[in-house]
């Protein structure tokens, strides 16, 4: 019986080879795996960052006649509480800033979420402007100013998971 010489390359390729039953064809192996990431939270309250410099929710300003990310997020969420998910808001802001056309919307969204995206914990609303974000059981989000009784009730509610917004500066 003929026995092939075992080289380090052959050894490693044999160990890491996919089982043949999982590989349909050469062309299937060349297709990229389209993993879709999400920023959605469920039954969660995102608290204001510990190093937030304001003591009450502040409306973000428009700078140089251009809407900022914070002002676009605020506008969407303040007018439509519990209507959109975090993914919806973050992509809508991206689409508006990058002038994504309606015909390209679906493919642009798939491409946008093919990579991990920062969630509302990294939003300027929760880090700088004093807004908490409540995510309901369906993942729909609403803003809540840190000075309000509603904010305090979310923080005190033991049935809701709480996470802090990310700090602006290192500790």
C-alpha cells in the first residue's frame, strides 16, 4: 500500500478541512457568509454615562445648518416613541447622512449590518446629552430624560435589565 508523506501542511489541512457533507460545491465555498449583526436590546434600559456633563436631557443642536447624528436620532425618537427599533434608528440616520436612495435602501441596510455597529450605549444622546433609552419587549425604543420621574422608575425597576452608556473619557 502506498502511503503519502505527512507534511505539516497536509496535517493542518486535514485537521481544519470541512467535512464533505457540509460542502456542496466549490462555488458554494466561495460565497461569503452574510452574517447580520444587530444593535437591538429587549426589556433593557440604557442609562446615561457616568461622565455625562449635563444633569437633564438636553436637545442636541444643529451645527452649521447641518443635522448632527445626535439631532437626527433625537428627532426620530422624540417624535416616534416605541415605533422604531435601535437598528431602524441607527440605519435611518446613516441613510440620511449618506443620501441612500430608496431603491438602494434594502441592500445598503444589509451591507450596513453585515459588520457590527455601535449601539445606543455609544450614542451622543446617552453619553453627552442626558437621555436614557428604554427598549421594550419588542425592541422598540424611546427616549427618557435623566431628570424625569420615568427615568428614575426605569432605574429602580428590578424587572428591566440596566446597562450604562459608554464613558466619553477613560477612567
